[in-house]
C-alpha cells in the first residue's frame, strides 16, 4: 500500500516529516535488493532524462528525481536508478517488397516481443 503523498509534498525539498513510504522490491529482485558501492558509483555517472540521480541521505538508495511516490525500493525494476533499455528493430524486405520484422518469444512463453535488454 502506497503512503499517500499530497501534491504539495511531492518535491524532495519540501518538509514532510511524517512521510513513511512502504518498501517494495519484487521477489525476483530480492537477492540484489540493497545498493552496492559499485552500483552507487555507476549511478553517480548515469543520468536520468532530467537530472543526475539523487540519493537518500539515510539509506543511500537512489531517489525518484520527480519526487516522493509513496513507495521505496526497486519495485519490479532490474536496476537501481534509471532503467534504460534498448529495443533493436530488425527488418527486411521480402521478394514481394513487404517489410518483415523479427520478434522473439518472451521468457519461453507464447508471447511475442521485440528483442531487448537493459543498458548499464
């Protein structure tokens, strides 16, 4: 359950002493739940679209640069901080001059998706 955050308390520079967000990291990401010093140094050099990644002074974990969300932790995300991914689109023209695209099966299921991977 997310901690409710009023619109006027979203920004990190606004005092909100009663802020007590829920901590959530999915079970599949629990093994690497806490941020390591190596990850911290990498994040110091990775940028979000807007600003450098801000960090919480007490826990050392990265903060959402857009402000409070009512939840902490990584959620279902693979990486701390910005989770940038690459989606290559591979196409070819067949003899009938029709464009074909390459898709991959998602995690051995019957769902098709574009091939992708996270950037570090």
